[in-house]
């Protein structure tokens, strides 16, 4: 059974190999919080933005950024949000190709490290 799956995967990869262009830059998807879902969770859980910020160890301004999907949360923050809300990843987060208009991408995360998207982009330039 497994061998059949490997053969099908091998055929798919062979077909893709011919059409893949190594000179084009690949866009790394950005993960953002579904603000409407988090906002609903805050209401249902009777949790304030201030309390959420305190639980996550971030500022209230950072919570506002997350609620408006203006910035990509760090992997650490994603994990904390999942643990705190007990919501499935697919429900609480969405993948987007670009940040919303007006959202300025940050050069570094709150801990000073560059975001994954910026590190990948730097590798391709």
C-alpha cells in the first residue's frame, strides 16, 4: 500500500521537476491571526485585551496588531495563542501571501530576531 503512494509521489515530483523554474523567487506565505475569531473568543471567554496581553507576555498594542491582522506573529506567540484559546490552528490563523495594505512589515520580531519571511527573502536576494 505504501509503495503505491511512493510511486505516485515520485511521478508527481518528476512532472513538477520539469516545470519548476529555479530563477523565480518563491513567496513565503505569511501567517496572520483571524482577528474576528480571536475577538469572538475574547467575548465568549470574558477575557479583556489587557488580560490577553498579560497572559501572552506582549503589549496591548501588539494585541491590536494581531486583531487587525497587521503583523505576523512569531512561532512562540502562535504556540501561546493555540495553548491559551484551545482553538484549532486552521480556525485561529490564516495563510496570506502579503500583509494587508497599510501594514508595514517589521524588520525584527519583539525579541530582535528577523521574521522567517525576511530571512528567507534575504537568502534569495
